[in-house]
C-alpha cells in the first residue's frame, strides 16, 4: 500500500479544522520545518487558502500557526484581476467561474 504524501497529510490535518505550527507538523511527520513550509507553499500554489496566523500568548511570546480558510471575495477578485481573467464568483459552489465570454469585470465588494 502506498503511503500518503506529506502534502496530503498536512492538508488532511488542516481540513479537519486544526491549527498547527511548522514545528508541530515537522515533529508529527518527522521532517524539517523548512520542508513543511515548502509543502504548504505548494498547496497554496494549488489553490488552497492556507493562512499563517501569528499568535501572541499572555507572556508576549509569538508563534505562527497554519490554518485553512475561505478567502474573501476581494482576495479572489484581486487574484483573478492580476491574472487578467474575467468571470463571476459562484457563491453556492464557493468558486470562481472563468469564461472569456463573460462581459462583466471582476470587482471587489
């Protein structure tokens, strides 16, 4: 049986609602934090909205935690505008439908 890739493992943990630091993932999967960051970058390039939140505890110490989320319409619109695409956002499906025949421009609201 083929083992799951590191990207699949990271994505699975995040999709289950978890928040993890690069060090936590590194320890969990026996890899370096740099390797974790590289796989998270790949997931982002594949379209997953993975955020890196900076948290501060009561003693002023900061840590970073990854979490998966839904980007705002403004973020999606800005991305497609940067790519020169037109289309419309389907709120029910949670995705942007790209079609060169659409006459409307993408604007953030």
